[in-house]
């Protein structure tokens, strides 16, 4: 019996998929189809998949050409599958031409011509809502949303507004955006979603204006230095039934969920200490200290909770600009120390010590793909790994896409009380003298 194998996502099943399965079957007697699992697609950055795995499998099955369906769960699985199932021929569309030549060491390799004029991407664009994103921007660099939005269903950055024309010129040198807005009102009017990416002092009023106009908002946190202002924005978003979403990418990636699971679920025992440090030297952004602090306070509050008994901090300022701070939180049976350097360098790391193990994330831990667990009675180090593509922004957009599709406005990845607590802490750091 000749066995044939082919793979695919088979999203929004169409004629092209049908044809390739039909033709693949003609190469043998027994056809195995590997349908990509959701985690595998997420890991390879394919976030625009609409149908669930169950639906995609059902559609492949319904063609009647398929003898066995397997799930493709990780990169490199194909070689193992060929050996495991004793495959004679591997078939794939010619959009992959040349990419799988190395498999000819194991079986016959056939690239079939794709069916012209149809694709899942085209169906997606025709079928689903498209959302225009507008950026109000003070920083010409690192506008990853523009590139990353291409990977998720239904988003396109179409508008930009910069108060400063020099910033706008630099921005346009780097990024292609359809429409340059004369003023902020134009941007709000022309966009379904406004991304507020500017100095902290302006964030509150920009966000408020967009929410009043009934637009969804993504913003770089903190939105403000005042708790009651953040509360006002959150209430306004609810009243207008729109999404108010922080640009904190970390909470959207799997490794962060694993970290929460290990620590909140007691898998490293009772937590004794949480130490976390972050630093960056960007002279163009005077208030960057606060943005960096949010990145440390989110995991701290999630893992250690909000019920610390005492807080103190040491700060080093240059005028109004905080260059360094060490924040100490005394919890009933544990302690958290957060170190943030803007200009002053500290080694980026995160370490959580529990009675039954220590978790370590080194270097840029907030966008890490793994963490280590060291247990006291073993020299083995366990490594938890998950792959993700890019810097994480596309995963945030995917969450936004899910919320929009479900008509929900609340992502719940970061809770309101956590956000308010962060502002309260930052307010205290801001008011402390060096
Ligand atoms: N296909 C086709 N004609 C089209 C569209 C797709 O022949 N108009 C083929 C593709 O070439 C592929 C199969 O249908 O062989 C499935 O396509 P996708 O669902 O787009 O899957 P893909 O993301 O290409 O995954 O490990 C994953 C596989 O390598 C391929």
C-alpha cells in the first residue's frame, strides 16, 4: 500500500484545498493529512486563522479523500511523521516549492501547482470586518504595530498624526501609512481604533477624546499619573462600550501564562521573594522610567498580589527625570524588590524564589520565550519553552480581534484593580525625593 502525506491549515476551506487533497490521493492508496494545531500556528506567527481546529479537521474529512488525519503540533514534526507512518510520497502546493526538498531523503517529494484565483487570505478580506487603526505618535521609532498588524485578521494601520512635523517626517521615512492627518480630531474621525503612543503627559486627553468619540483605544501605559483619571477612562470606555487596551505584550504570550500557572498554582511552593529588574537607555524619552516600571509591576502584582503591607523606594533623579529607582514591597511572608534604571544600567532579570523551587528569566525577560526552574533537591534545571513570532504585538492584536468578534470589551488579562494599583505606586515614586 502506497502512503501519501500532506499538510495544511485548511482555514475557510475552499476549492484550492479540495483540489490538492483530491490530487494528493491520486499519488497512492492511503492519504494522511496533517492539519496544523492552534499552538503551532500561533508559534509560527500565523494568527489570522479563523476556523477552529475541529472545524478545519471536519472540512478535510468531508472531502472523502482522506484516510487518516493527524495534528501538526510542532516545527520539525514532518520528518518524524514520514518515518512513523512509513510514508512513500509527500505532497504540498508549489507555494512551498524548494522549501521541503530536504524531505526527499526520506520519501518522494511532489510539489503540485496551486489552484489559481483563490486563497484563505482573500476570503478573509472579503468576509470579515476590516478595522482602520490610527496612531497618534511622538516617537518615530519602534512602531511595530504597523508590521505586526499584517499578521492578524482585519487590521490595518491607515492613519497617523504627529504634533511635531519633524517626528512625522522621520516616521514616514520608516513606515508607509495611507493617510497623514492634519490634527487629532481627523485621526479619531478616520479610525476605528486609536493607538496612543506619546508622552505620558498627553496620553490621558488623547485617550479621553477617542473614547468620547466611541473609538476603541490601545495605549502605552501608564495612561496617567492619577488614579481617578484612569478610573474615569475605564468608566468612559464601559459607558461607550468600547475597548480600552494597554500595550503590554507580555501578558498575551504563552510563556507568561505558564509563569502565572507555576507561581499562582503553588508549583514552586510558597513564594518567598520576587526580584525583578529592567533598564533602558533612551535619552530621547525622558519619562521612559514609568513605562519600564509598568513592565515590572504587572508580573509582581499578578504573582505576589495587591496586599503588600509596606512600600518604600529609593530614587535617583535628574531634575524631574527619574534615572533609577529601587522599590521595596513587604508582603506578610515575602518581599518584592523592583529595580528600574532609565539611563542607569542594571542587569535585566526576573527571579522568583519559592519554598520548592526558583524561577529565573534572564536578559529581556518580558519578551522571553522561556524560563528556568531550579529545584532545591536536584541539579536538573527544568526549562519551560514556548515559541512566538516577532515582539508579541501581533498576539495583543489577536486578543483585540477576538474581543471585537465576540462583542466583548473587557480582556481581563490585566484587571482594573491591578492597573489602579500600578498608578498608585508610580504616583508615590514620582512624589518621593532623592
Ligand atoms: N493550496 C492550493 N491552492 C490554493 C490554496 C492552497 O493548492 N489556492 C494548497 C497549499 O499549497 C497547501 C494546502 O493547500 O499545500 C494547504 O494550504 P494552507 O491551508 O494555506 O496551509 P499552509 O499554511 O500552506 O501549511 O505545515 C503546514 C504546511 O506546511 C502548509
